[in-house]
């Protein structure tokens, strides 16, 4: 609940149900900085990125036409539903104006629902598909919120949506949210470029920043290493030898560099994946293909063997046995690759398979990874000390998720279940529907399940209640996934993170890489913030505040049109008064259609402006009034309306310009627009009303810019 202290009122915004929101100063400050600018907000999980998004939505609606739409995007349906509930709870907009649109909704129905609603929640693929099919336009959308914005790369829908949005609506705003944009400057720059965000519009906090740390509970991170068992080392050595043979062969063919004895130590999965791409490219080229086909197969075998070493290090011999069984079954299929068939017939792998089967039948405990025993001990101790604890265990592979959950359930006092995605892998590994996922989360929240064993589906965004303990059963080298995992704890009460790893293996290397990337990300984000003092700023536009910005050199040549001559005559004959009370060159009504892109153009050019709620559309230097009209025909009704409008305001302004918008005009018969323009010309000459017909969104901006620039020249004479 919000504090009764009057200083804590949240900006007195008509669109916010303040009684439902706890006041946090940093949220309000960040949100205000994001209004009318494309912005990226980077906050640790638990600091309320969604609340900031609600504020930005409310503040944005204050400066745009009242019926403007807002779109919220998130990667998963459960997360979209979560945002739907939050926005509906915190905004004063009627509930009937909210809608969730996913692939489950018929495309034709989506078009209808988009038109009828104002606050719209999407999965990215759904909106992308609709935009590609041109089912509707985004020209009335004032804000798109990209949650989990670190996905904005490659073929993910986010970049395409951002491009299409700004093409259709130059004045549209973007808000990107994430806890983990990437470690390197390159990744952060790519994200900003793909979502059209300037670097000075990045707003970030870390857990140690003074204004946020009081809202986060302590988080202790522990790293526990285990040793490979004797059996694991024996199996590992065999697979390493097989892998080394393949890498040496690739080296002899000239596709891998390095000393033969060091190839295994210095070659990682990413190197083999890169080589695969290069080999495929060679096949598609016209050059010599000697050895390329063989290298492709050998490289594919190396990737499979590399995966086997990962299974031993991270998951255990029981998971390796399952993998070998599946490989042998796949090798019998006609569609099986040559690499799989070669390895399935490899005698040394067959011997390993037989040996593991014996252990499975007589001593199954020897196949279990030693990490599991540590995991079990940690969980039992946690539940013994704090019986109401909620524990989340992250595991990379679904086979391991199933095995671990099954084993934990055989232990007294540990009530657990698995949490996986919707895809069904096999009869024994069925996916969970969205409904199943939500039911499991609710039971976890209520304490029916004390332990949740999850794949990466539980890493991102979902409101998986408050976890007292998060355990990484295996290590992820990605700093983004690392941040998402640990962000499940220490939000409202103290939490611990425990990372299990296998000593002296790639597992330990991955852990060090992730920790290093995490530190580097925070350094890079802070360096971006420091750049704000030297990079040109865009003005922060609020209802009652306009900040001065340095003017950029114009790089667009105005389009010269005959009908602008009257405007220039006015400018040359009228020097703007030096007694203007307002410092804004331009005042824009929030009722002006957003398709003209004036806000973004003014920001780019450094033109001072403010936005307010008024009947007049555009006021320049308090002396020129520009009003925009759209009509399918220039009939008597519109003519009377124009005459009445100019009579009402002609005493207040020295010049009134009527803009007739023919940008979206479609001729029903050939030559219709020419006839209408002739009627406009005759009416303007008869009434002495200054009327300009435009057919391009750029023309309105050029008219305003001409007035400002020529008036500025007169002031300097």
C-alpha cells in the first residue's frame, strides 16, 4: 500500500491507481526519464521493472491522444498473463480495454480485438506474424514495452517489431526492460541498436546502489565443488580419447589449428559449432571440396562426444546411459545421420554402454552424480532448519529434471515436482501446458510442493513466488541465464544461491566465465551511464516541464512547395515578440495524431517543445496556430467548421494555418483528389483562410521548421 505521506504521491497521474502501489522514488525517477524517449531499463530481478513500465505507460498516455494504444510484449504466455494482471490492477483504464492476444486466438479475431482494445498484451511471435500479414497498423500505438529485452537479437521477433513500429509511427515510444542485457559493450550496443535506443537513454541500477539496496534482501552465493568418482573418471577418459582422435583428424585435414596433444583442452563446443558453419559454407561454394564431407561427419561426431563429456561432468552416468540408449535406437532409423551410425557402431562406446548397464542393474547408485548427494543434503538441511522454505533447483536437461525429481520424491519430507516447458519429449517426459504450469506454481506458492526442479523455463520473468534457496545443479556460462536464475531469490526476504560444479572440468570453467561476465556487465552498464554527461540529451517532456537541449545541425532539406509561399511572407513580415513568457518554440496538443512524428523530430533537432491538453493542435511562438483536419471530401460541413474555427481564434493568433491531411486518402474514382484540391484552393481564395493540403507526413514538420528557422533569423537581425 502507498504511504500516507503526501510527498510520496506518484506524480498525480489520472491513469494510476495510487492506492495499489508502494512508493519507491527510484521507480518514479526512472519512469519519468523514459517518457517520450526510447529507453532501456536494467534492474536486478525483484526491483519492480513492471511497476516502472506501468508508470511509463501512464505518463505516456498523458502526452498522447486519449485513445492511443499501448502494447506489452513478453516471451511466454504465463509471463504475459502475469503482466496483464499487474497492469489491470494498477491502471484506472476500464478492464474492458485490456486484452491478451496469443497464437491461440484466431488471426481474424485478433484483428477485431486489436481495434477494440487499448492495452494489448502479446507474445512476440503473434504480433510479428500479424505485422507481416499487414492485419492492422500501429499508427495509433504510443508505446511498446519489450520485456526481457535481452532477446532482441538474431531472428527473434523483437527487432523486426521495433523496425516496423517506428516505420509506421515515427512518434511511437519504446521501453525495453531486462535484468541482464549482456556482459560486453558489443551486446549492449547491439540490443540498443535493434530497439532504436540511444545509449544515453539507458537507466540502470545494481544491488549495491544506495537508492535500491534497501528494497533487496541479502543474497549469499556459495560455490560447492565435487570430484568425479573413479567410475566417472574411467568413462570420461574413454570418451576424451575418442574425442581427441576426431579433433586430431580434423587438424590433419587442416580444419583445426593447434598441437595435437592440446586439442581437447583448448577446443570448446563453440569452436566446433563455428567449424560446422564454415564447412557448410565450403560445401555451398564453388571451390575445392576435398575432405569437406568427411570433415563434416567427423566434426558432428566430435560434437556428440563433447556433449557426452558434458553429461558426465554435469548430469551423471545415469543420464549418459539414457543418451547412449537413445543414440543406439536412433542409429537404426533410415533418417539417422552418418555421425550417429558411426558412433553407435564404435566398439569402445559399446563396451561403455554394456558396463553402465551392469551398474544400472546391480549398483545403480554408482551412476548417480556426486552432486546429487550434495543436493539432497542441502535440501534436507534447509527444510529441517526452515520447514516453510521454498527451494528452486535449476537443471539444464529435461532427462535430469525427471531423474532428480523422481529421486527426491523417494526421500521422506521432500515433496517435489518438475517444472518444464510445453513440448512433449517422450512418453516418460510429457510437456506441461500453460494451465499445468500455473497450477504447479500455485501449489508451490501454497507450500504443497516445497521443491521445484526446473529447466530454463523457470529462469525468466515468471512470478515463482519467493524462494529461500536457489540451487544451480549445473553451471551456465551465459551471464544472462546466470542473472535470471539467481534473481528468483532475495526479493522480499533473505535468500541463498548455491552453485554446484565438478572440479577440474569444463563445468568449473563455465562457472568462472559466468562470474566474470557478470562483473563485466555491471562495469559496462555503469560506463554507459557516465557517458550521459558528454552525449547530447533528448529533452524530458512532461506536462509542465521542458528542458533545454543543444540544437543539432539540420540534415534534412525542406521540400519546397508553392503553397508555402504565404507562410514565408508572414514570417518575413512579422518578427516574433521578445516578450514571450514561454520559452518553448512549439506547443503540441496531445490530441494531435501521432503519425507525423513531430516529437521525435523535435528531439533530434533540439527544438524546445511541450505537450499539453488543448483544442489547438500546434502553437508556434504563441503567434502561429496550426490545426490539422482529415476528411474524405471537402464538403459544406467541413468548410463551415473551418470558417467557425478561424473566427474563434483569429483575434488570439497572428496567423492560422489549416492543414488538410490527405496522407491516407484513397481515391474512389480516378482524379478525385485533384478535384478536391481545386475546391480547397477556391475556398481558400474566397475566405482568405490559409489552407495547406499535405500528402506526406514530412510536410507538416517542414512547415513548422520553416517558420521557426525564418523567425529565428529575424530575431538575430
